[in-house]
């Protein structure tokens, strides 16, 4: 059981707590009750007071003994006996129940309106009769004096089914396109229906004529109300002979006197949710209005808030037990909630022990909830210009701010910001645009540093995630982008990868090939996971090793190509550097020639400081005049250059016998080359002087010793051998 207090009104949630499954054995249930404290503290007021999935509507019989609830899935109706505090019977149906009603004092006569246009009648023993209406129905009401059932729905007609004659009567033709709800006044039996256009039409069943109409859509728009569309009537309830309450789809409740077309009171829920249930509490003149989020209890004369109930799940229907402070709710949850409010009335006769129980819990702590209040901070008060209200009764201090009345907040905000509606409209338009953009292809946001690397990692992460999703037990490996340790690599510009550097260009072919192999492997694994297991590979089929060897050859060739390109770029760079150095030297020479020679000489003699020039590695310095001479020679004509070369002996021109000319050039050599050639010539001369002849090694003894045989002339035993001619019979290589 859960206890809460709203506006000093205590509310007891009797259904709060854990529920035990039906399939558990009695022994297991007893063990759980002994072990679990929450199960021990729960109150099971009615046994099995729940539905398999969802409960759509709930009602109490007129004698107060039976509680009937309709729900799903599968569609069914359950009847609970309050005398036994347990389930009496359960009946399964063919389709979902839109609305149902109890025609008798007990459960013996029931009528169900199904979602497939069928109307089903049940008696005490069960199913009795089924018929069908022309259009889909949304609600119906029973007229006791004439035994007529009035059905409203997706049609402009109101269908009448007479249960005494057992046939359909002439329909009531209305001006509305569709109808949502209907109700009959219990005093003078006036029939009223709520339309989708936001109007309430009142009909007299005796003459079958419309006697009045109320425009709720126009009256629901008040000061501070945000209108997003045409409000339709979604709930209708009579109270006495002259009062009727209408709930709209935008969350307003309008109280009317049938003698006036203007509402007596307009109550806003401030949730913009349709009102689905309305009830009157006669003893305290209260109104219970409920939408899918909250149940509000307020005074019907002044509209002052009495209390409110906000369950954890959405509300489908609310039912008050007559003459008590207990109410039941049908929720979007298997469990049906039971609330007990002692301020509304005593506990029902079949659970009178609740009064004693609540008296014992009077002093228990509860949480305070403020309704119809807006929480604001000091900064909000300064923006609204309400800082002077701090300490007054209009502001209630709470935590780090204040609670103020919602009506006062709306009035002040309207005065402080008259263009709030325009901002709200722009915000709504922006939200609609963002929702439409969400359906487009999402572009991944890349970091500022290393975008190419991040994009590559994203693609690899997507492939791995897809492969892991195909596997039953696949685990997604965290990527570098999601690891905080590597976050600096994509934020700090110092970690930017230089794709033009030599190291990157030499490693990139290897990395790219490894990535291609990895992608091929992942595609192969994905195909193996998706397809059925294939047969083993035949012997003659090429293996993956040959493919890997071909890949290795390809990346080796790419590395070689990158090395060649790097060498050529380096050579061109060095050539450009030499040209730039020559230009700098020429400019320096021109600057020196342009200055006054006498002033330079005088200054040099006065200072006596030498001038230094930097020469790069691998270069040879001759003189500044040599560089100027080269440039002057390049500007000269071809004839002048040929004459200059003839005088210097570099080229020689001669006439041949046939009349043509022969031109001989002598290439210029650098000082280093000339020095190298001179050193080689000196070395050869020195070796020639030191070389000794081998003539003194020859002797007469060696010529004839062991001579003869097959040798002769140039044989080993002859003159050139160490012992005679080269023949085997000669004396070559003889032993002395």
C-alpha cells in the first residue's frame, strides 16, 4: 500500500506492491510471502483483480455487489464478487470491447459493443444474442422508459435498437459528421451526444427531435489556452436535471446549465490530453475528471482543486464505488488500481476494515505534491519582474525556488512576453522540420582533426557491428573513436597525419592492403554466417595463400613506386635549391656592384671586418665573377659563344672532303674531376716505375727438363712455362 497526500488530502493506493503469478504453487507463494517484505506489506483487497494485458473499462453493478471489467488479450470480461472478494466468473469474447453496460441490478443482463460493429447480449448463464449495427460504434446508452439502446459512432445517424420489440427503429439524423460519446439524463431522460465538431446535441426521445445544442469548442478557448486544433467532445456526464459536464480532446472540462449556452466553469488539465472520464460526487459537490495521465478532483462551483491522483500507467477508465471514497481505474497495465480517499467518504461495507487501517496510518510520513502550481527559480522571478513577491503568500518556498499559482504565472508571462505565441509557433515549426529531417539519411559528424582517419574508423566500426549482429553471440568491440584515451588524437592539431610525408607514403600501401584484406575477411565471414554451411573445398581449387601472395606482390610494387617518386621529388627539390642559390648569389653580386666602390673600400679599410657567405653542402665555390660570367654567357648569341669556345679550345671546326663540316667538342670538367684524373695519372706512373719484369726467372735448365711428350711450341715445357712447354711431355711445372 502506498500513501500520498495532495493538498492535505490523503490517498491510499491499495494495489501498490508486487503481485504473485497465477502459475505459482501454494507452497511457493507461502515461501515468497515469508521471504519478501514487499509481498508481506501488500494488501490484496480483491483476489486476482487484474487482466492478462490491458484493462479498457470497469463498472460497478447498481446493487454494489459485483465489479465487472473488460480487457484484453484475449478479449474477455471478468466479474468479481465483493462478498467473496474474489473472481466470480470470466467469459472470453470474439473481439475487443469498445463499451459495455449493465442493464440489471446485478450481472444477469449485460450489453457489449465490439470493435467489429457487433452488439452482444449476455444473460446470467452467458452468451444470449448478437446483432450488428451499420457503422462502427463508439458509445451507447440505455433508455429505461422505452427500452431503447442508442448507438453513436462513425456516422451522422444515431441508431436505435428496441429491446422490447427486438428490432431496430428509425434512426435519428443529426447535423454532425461523427459522434464520440452519449449520455441520458437520469431525471428527465434527455438524450445528449458529443460530436467531433465540439458540439453537444440534446434530443428528446419522446418526439425524436433535437431540442438544443451547445458549442463547447468555442467556449473552451479561454485566456491563456493554447489552441492547436478544433477540440471535439470526448466525455459527457449529467448531474441532476440541469447540470451537464463535457470534456474536450484538448484537456478542458466545461460545466453547463442546460438553460444557458455559456459554460458556468471551464477547468483545464494543462496536459492537452483528451478527457476520457467524468463523474460527480454528490456529498461534497465535487467533480472527478480524468485523462490518460491524471485524475483531478475539484469543486464544481468554484473550480478549486481538492486533490489529484497520478498513477504510474496511462488511465483508460475510472469508476467510483457508490456512496464511498473508493474508486477503481482501468489502466494500460495488467493490474487494475484501487484507490481509497477517506475525505470523499467511508470505506464500502464489504471492506470496512480499511477505516481502522487508515486510522492507524494517520501519523505515517507522506510526500507533499503541489497541483496547479508552477515551480520558478529566483532568476525566473527576476525575468518576470516578480522579485518583490518573495516572502508573500503568492510564493511558496520549495527547495531552490518557489511555487506560484499557474494562473498568475500565465498572466504575468503574457504581459512580460506578448510575443510568446509567435515563439511557440516558430518552435513547433522547427520541431516539425527536425522530425522530417530525422527521416533522411543521417550524416555522421566528423572531428576537426584527422577526418580521413575518423571516417575510415567509422566505416570499419559499422562493418564490425553488422557482422556482430549477424552472429548469435557476437560482441561489438569498442572503436578508437569511442575511447577517451585516443580523444586527443582527433582534437589536437599536433596529431594531424601528414599524408605528404615520406613515412606515410611508404607505409600507406601496406596499411591499405591490410585494410583491404581485413574487409575481404569480414565479408567472407558475413557470407559464411548468412549462408548455410558449404561442402569442403575441392583439391584442384586455388587456395587463399595464392591470393595473399598476389596481394603481397602488389603492395611491394606500390612501395617501390613510392620510393621512386620520393627520389625524383628529392632530386627536383635539390635542383630547385641550387637554382635558388644561384639567383641569391647573383642578386648579392649586383648589390655589391651597385654600391659605390670608393665608399666600400674606405669603409672596409676603416672597419677591417671580413664578410662571410654560406655555401651549402655538396657545392663548389669558385668566385662571384664566375657566376656573373656564366649568366653573361647565357645571354650571348650562339655565334659569340662558338667563337669564345674556339678561342678557349673547347670546340674545333674542320672541313671534310665532301664539303661538310666537322665540329669537335671538349667537355668542360670541374676542378674536382681534373684533380681526380691527375691523381689517377700520377698513380699509374708510380705503378709503372715500381713494376719489375719476370725475365730473370727463366733458365736453360727448365727448358729441357722433363721435356718431350705431347707438348711443343707454347707447351708448359716451352719458354713461357716455368719448366718448359705446356704439353704434358714438356717440362712445365717440373720439379727442380
